[in-house]
């Protein structure tokens, strides 16, 4: 596995630990539907958070959260809709982004709730 993929997986684990520490239960990791993948599906109270994790070792080019394309958002929405339907869930769905910036050995975590489109 390449260093980029290893850091991506490490970032997802950091995000999971962060969510658990903040009162979320993890429902699913790396949920796949057709061409879509949701990094983390987490729940806190009656809110189901569909979480996209973005990890970088620097942010000199652009804000990490701004790297999520419309196509990626559309895929996340489709996969989230499938998950909720499949689970027959009656919850509010929210789309979050967790960004993880690695600066030397320090990780900066930012949780952007309701980062984009709701359904």
C-alpha cells in the first residue's frame, strides 16, 4: 500500500476516534454502493452523519474541504440514500466533512457539520 493510502487510512481512524470521543456511534466504515463510497457513517442521537474524511500533510494549495467535487457529493448522496433505505432508518441525515492536516507529528482535526447538500 502506498504512503498516500496508508495516511488516508490513518486519517479515517483518527476521524473515527474523534467521532467516538464526541458521542457518536460508528454504524459503518467504507460503505460502498455502486461507484460510491462513504468513509464513515456515524450516529449521534437522531442524526445520521455521512462523513467524508480528507487528510493532507499540507494545505498550501487549497482548503482541504474544498477538494470535494460535485460528482463526489452526488455519489455520497446516492449512497446515503441507499443506506438509509436499506436500513429503513427514520433519522435526519447530515453530510459532514472531517479534515485532518498533518503538520510534522501533530494532527489538526476540523469537523465541518452540514458541509453540503441535505436530503
